[in-house]
C-alpha cells in the first residue's frame, strides 16, 4: 500500500471508515435522552445533587438577601470601586484536612454595583485580522498587553490596548508562556497551559511531530527564560500537559514514554512532574501513578489537570481533586471540586475553578470559566475552598488581571460583560451587538485579557458558510 | 423548524437531533475515544448540552458542524481525562492483525487510523467519513484550514508508513 498515491489511499480510507464506523450500532434512544434530560433538570433544581432541598435554598436566599439588605450592600452605587484587599468573610472556607466537597455558598447573592464600559474596536493589521492563516492570541502579561500571531510569530505589545509596538527582545517574561501555550492549541494536537494542554511530542518521541513545529518543554522554558539565559539544564523532553508559574517558581508535568522508560523502567506513561525555582534548575518529583485521593496522600504525577502558581505555592487539580504544594515537590490534598471541573485560573492569590458540567462546545484553548448558573465560583487557596457568589446570569469567557475578574459573554444573554474587583461586588454592562453577531453559532468564545486600566476582547468571526474567518479586537474602558 | 425548537429549548427536538445527527456525532466521538459506550455517552451528553444552549445558535445552516463540534470537544476532553493514566501492553495475537501489504489491508489501515493522535483521528473522520469540506472540518476543530490540510497530509503519510512497516507487536493503549 506504500505505492498508493494520495487519491487511492483516500479512497481506501473512506471504504475502511465506512466499514468500521458505518457498522457501529447506536443504542441511544430518545427515551434514554428524555430520562437524562429530566435528571439533569432535577439535578439543577435540587442543588446539583448535593442534597440541598428547595427549602434550604429558599432559606439561604432569604438569609443572604436579608444580610445584604441589612448591610446596605444592595444600595451600593459604586462605579468600579478601587481594588480592595480580598475579603472572604462572607463565604465558607473548607477545612483542608477533611477533603471536603464543595458545599452551597453561604452568600448566595453577590452585591451589584453599577458598571459602565465603553467599547471601541481596535484596528488590527492583516497579520492579525486574517483568520485563514493566522492565529492571534491576546493576554495581559506583567505590565502590558501582548498580542501574538502564532502562525507567523509576530508579536505586538501595548500598555493601553490602543497603541501597539513590535516585541523587543528585552520584553521576554515568564508570562509569555501563558500566551504561547494558549495559542498552541490552535495548531492541532498540541496545547497547553492552564486550561489547555501541550501535546506536541519531541521528535525523539515518535511520529506525532511530523510536519509540526518543534515546540517542546525545552522551547517553553526558552520562553520562560530571558533570551540570553542558558537552557541546557532543562532535563526533560516530551509534551508539557500542565505548567504553572508563580512566585515560588515553575511546576510542569511532562509526558513522554521515552522519559518514563528511562526514569522508571516501565512503559507506563503516567507523566513526570518537575519543579524549578528559576526555570533553569529542575528537580523531578517522585513518580507516583495513583492516588488514594485521601488527605495526606501525594499528588500522582500524571494526574495533573492544570497547575497554577498562587501566592504561597502551587495549586493543581487532578480530576476533581485539588492539591496544594508550597515547594512544588510535596503536595497535599485540599479537597474535591465538581467532577466537571474544567480548569484553574489564577486570581487573588489562589486558583479559580469552574464549577459544574463542562460548557458546550468550548474550545480547549480558551480560558473559559463559565458559571453555568450555579450562582458561585470556587476559589481554592492553600487554606481551602472559598465559594464566591456571582450573578446568576454570569457566563462567557473569563479573564483575570489587575482590574479583577472580567467575564465577557458574546453568545448568551444578549451579550454582557461582568466585572468584579474583589469577588463579591459585580457590575454588568451590555456589549456592542457587533461583538458577537458574526460569531458562527456563538460557539467561539472570546478571549479576554484584563489589564490595569482597560480590557481587551479578541473575537473570532466566522460566517459559517464560505470559511472566511476574521479576528477583531475590542477595547473596553471604564466610564466615570 | 428543528433549529427554532432548539433555540426555544424544547426537549421534543431531541428525537430529531438524534435521528439526523446522532450517528455522525457517534462516529467522530468513537474515533477519538475508541470506546463505543463512551462515544454513545458523549452523544447523549452533547445533545443535552445543545438543547441547553440552543439559543446561542444563530446560523441555521451551522447546526450540523455546531453539534459535531460539541461532540468533538467533549470527546477530546473525555480522552484527555481518561488518558491521565495509561498502560501500554503488548496484545497477544496482534502480530497477525497488523499486516502490511501482504496482510489484510483493511484491518491494518483501520488499526493505523486508531493509532493516530486523537485530533488527527477527528480530522480524518470528519473529512473522509462524514465527507465535510476542509473549511468545515476547520470550523469543527477550531483550527485553520491550513492546519487541517497539514494534519490530513500528515495522517496520510503516517498511514502509508504504518501499512508498509514490517509486522510487529502492537502496543495497545488501555485506559486504567
């Protein structure tokens, strides 16, 4: 069959796929779907299956509402208040030693504040606007916005979101890995940082790298480092599935059968965890492929979902289990989150987890954190779980940054932006209709970058019929 | 009519969606997760998610790729979770199955497809089984059309190489 040309091979492939996939029986019935639909609705109605009764919900709402009214919170008219020190006073903090499951928020209603955002469309040059051959990404990194096209490698930076300059070599900073990682997913089976995953193999690992750019853990560390710094001490190769950077250094989980064979003598691809305080000197975590998920047990290497750097160490999820490490090497179980946990997002010194079932059709590369109507989001810190109340209609893609928590929903709710500076006060503001109406079926969530004065939203527009894809960038500025 | 009912969140539309798109969604999900039960579960989950969020579907013509995209993303996510711990085992009898040109080409080609990376398998299924144009495959997978072309070209090269290899034991990935 080596002699087959592409046309003949494609024809043979169609036949084989038809033979195997066409013969697949589909036993799913409408009745089964109806039952699941009914169960899903009941699940929501009764507090996500945690035994919360309607009476308890009503009581919580009454108590929460009374407290809010009594404290005067509902009368606030603050226009985007200045960033206060985060306060967790009104939320439950789970004991880290008892592997808790999230419980209902003790404060079911967030405090509304007024919010006025003015949106303007930022002109993009052809490098970034043409979606057929380019894959732009935007993020707030350190002290500026960074706009990068991962297809061409073009990078622009801006401190205000309006005026853009080409990247200078001295601009390299640890945070660029964030942007790069998120962008990598666009190119197929690679991915990751935070809520996505790097899946591109090192050439020695096998065939996955054919015709793919050589992006490996080593390349990522190159980005992490200042350009002139040596990278020769990076010991691992393979695909990085998780990487977290914070004040305590870098934690990465790398998957490579070759590495594992060399290290453990087995062919079990359970992943290898590494820690570095500086991106140059790395220590391997002790391989461990299973976890009892009990307090005191160790995070299984290979079990990472996402890992984020937090103020006093690192937080990682492995499935629905949430783990904390002060030194990047020894981990303790903090508790469990929703089985549908999608990812972690650093904020307020901790890690935000999306609660609830995975959102529909969510591209893996987006930093999606959709509340899905549960009324709260979970913030994990080394002290345990904090449940932050959010508006009931909050949705869309979330970004966090110096201005706080920003959710921009271009697909639902007629388009809204939600902003919170402190995790308890929320303002919402409509977005221009143009921001979402060309978005095919609404299933390309926007990317949100949160700066110190403004917000950028990068949107992909797709007319859905002739394959024309364009990107647009919107600047959100607070009005007095 | 289906799209309107979907936008209104009417559960009656599930029967029509299952009938019209269920098998397509199942095929792509199965190619990614390689598990029939899981693929079926993903179809059900995806249809319910579609019903949940039908109001965000603005373009009537986008229904099919929209549903395929939901199923594809859920399958990729499922596989990612399931692949956290994998075990490589030599499968007895696999030597006879994994034949080159002199063996059963059909089975060898199928096995080679199953050995491709998940997103590449998805691209193969969308393009060569569902016969979607490259541009639509790109929409479903959220990659550029050029990326789809590159993936397909790479996949064909892999398949050709795999089929030409000498018979050898096949390392089958089994989820723990």
